[in-house]
């Protein structure tokens, strides 16, 4: 079982090159290439803003190649990536092929592209089907992710695209392509108000599940905290992953754990993330042994 983590939250403090070096030094096998700076969305102006980042400019492929070379020097690889969002913004939509292209150049096999939260499976399929021929050319699978909206009056999460087993499976059926797979965000699946859980989602998705976003929360909010710090039952999740014979990696998306960085050594935070990831692997191995004993 390989361990990986997103580098976007680290890169805020160090830049992507140093983020990759820190991830490798901490003992991760891979990194998740975060590309939100490719089309940085500002929720106040409701549009993409200029930010001067290489991924946003004409030298985006050169930058992706450089990050791949840095990773190779450090002995790690890119396992997956995350395209910019929200895809409802036309300027973000225009960058999705660029994200797939950069994933291929970086060496990743899977690019996570959010659905539009408010559209049906059939409407979201239109976007994915438009992207899939290019994705196949690049040798990169598109991974859809389970989303959520927020009901302020009820103070809970509310329905959004792929938020429950039925709607996620409807999206997968509407596209029906081997290059279109599922990335399950464990924290999203555990949010109050959605009426599901990560183990239920895992078992429903079965072989479609080829990528993960792993983090912890209070089973209410989208906390994106380091695993084992809050209330998610990772033992139950590991049992479900064994039940479906999960073949992907363990990829952390505990980006808000890094957001509390207050000037201390960022390498220490990355090492703590790696320790949590290794603890997840140990739990995975133990639940597998326990299952074998029962048989």
C-alpha cells in the first residue's frame, strides 16, 4: 500500500518544488499534484483571478515537467492530481484539459475533477464525456468525487452531486467508461445531513473506487484534519476497503491541518502527516489479518 498526500497546502508556505522534497523526506511514496492555482477561483468576485502562478500561465507544461524531475530526484512519483474547481465557472472549465495534460506530464495516472454540485448525473456526464477522449490520449483516468452543499438553516450538509451511493453510481453509469472512475472523499461521506457513511459508499462503489481523499472530521463539518485526530472510524473504513479489494493508494487530503501552521517548521507537520498515513497502512494490514483469521 503506497502512501501519498496533496501538496497544495504545503506549497502555500514553501512552493511546489520544496513541498515535493518535504513529502519525499517524510517518507511518502507519492504526491498528489494540487492544481488549484491553475485557475484560482475567488468566491467574492465569483471568477478566476490572476495569480502569477506558472500553472496559470503559458509555461505550465515546463513547470509540470520540472516538478516531475524534482520528484524523480527525490525517489517519489505523482500518483494522482486535483484539477481546479468549481467547474460551474467557465474559466475553470477551460482549464480542465490543461489539468489532465499536466497530470500526464507529471506522471500521474488519475486526475480528480469535481462534478458540478447542482447538476444531475446526465448533465455532469456531458462535461466528462467531452473530456474523456483527451484523457484517454493522455493515458489519464478522470476520477469523479463525492460532493456536498451546506444548509445554513439546518446547519448540516445537504444534497450535492455524488454525495450518496445512488447518485454517485448514477454518474458512473451515465458516463460508463473505464477511464471514468471514483475518488471517494472519506470526510465528505461522513458529514451530517447526507445520510450515508464512508463504509457504505466504499461498498457501493466497489471496483469503480480507484482513488481516495483521506482525512478526519467531527462527522458534521468538512474539517480536512489529520487522520486519527477527530471522530471518523477508520477501522470500519479499512474493513470496507478490504471487502471491495481496493487496489489504489492511500492519499491524504488533510489540507486544513497545514492551514494552522504558525511559523514552525513545515517539515514537522509533513512528517506528522506521514506518520498518520503509515498508521492507516498498519490498520489496513491488521484488518486484513483479522479478516483472514475469520475465514
